[in-house]
C-alpha cells in the first residue's frame, strides 16, 4: 500500500476528551510524493482539531496514520482546512490477513486509508467536525525559515531541508518507492 500512496499523514498522539461537548487535538506530519519524480517531498507539519457535541463521555489517546491513495484524497490536503465530514471516502484498517483483497479495486474505491491504535474509554453518539491545518510554528522551528505547507508538499521553492529530514526522505524513498516506477 505504501508504494501506491500519494501522501502519508501521521498523527502520533491525538487526545480526545468529552462530557457532552468534546474536543480532540494533536500534531502530526504529512509527506507527499512528487508526481514528476515519484520521490517523497519534504515533510510538512500539521495539527488536527476536532469539536464534537452529543451524548458522549470519556477520554482517549490515539495514533493515526492516513494513506492517501487517490488524486481526490490528495486534493483535500491542499485545501486550507480539511473536514472528514465533507471530504473523500475513508476506509478504516488494517486489512485482515485472511481477507481476499483485490488491491486495484480496493484502492479505486477509497481515497484515504486510515490505521489507528486507540487507548482509553469513550462512549456515546455525537456530531463532530475535524479540520487539519498547517502548523506554521513547527515548520518554522524545523526549517529555520518561513515555509508554507503547499511549498513543502509540492516540493517548490528554495527550501533547505535539515539533515534529519534528508535522512528521513532517503529512508522513505527506499521503503516506499513509487509503484509506477516499479
């Protein structure tokens, strides 16, 4: 699946708490594959904010990985704010080992594949909205210059990628080369 991914979004620590009204917050990172070269562009830092209201109570922590596998899913990343309620189709994973899976059909029916690990207790029914925003402060701290997520994700401009970012991109290009280049 990584070879077919157009982007990878990782939120290592999302925290959700609610008693009737609720919130979920977390910071993460996104990388996008260059359509020209098939290589991964520099990482961009993001943050997630969710508000919810309903019959709900609890607290939980989650790790979330999103694999964006279609152009429709990819386009959502370039919008200023991303709402799961309005956006592309999402499939929750991981897929079981015993499932007979036609990968091409599966990828054509889903824009984004989501994998998560959740700890804690949470129950209820609610209405919720989620947005994913650029984390300008984290980008500035990491790159030591003002850079937009759009520039990073498209691989534009004269951005000096720190050594740790270069090492990460080398590993990702080795771990998840483009399926189109295979």
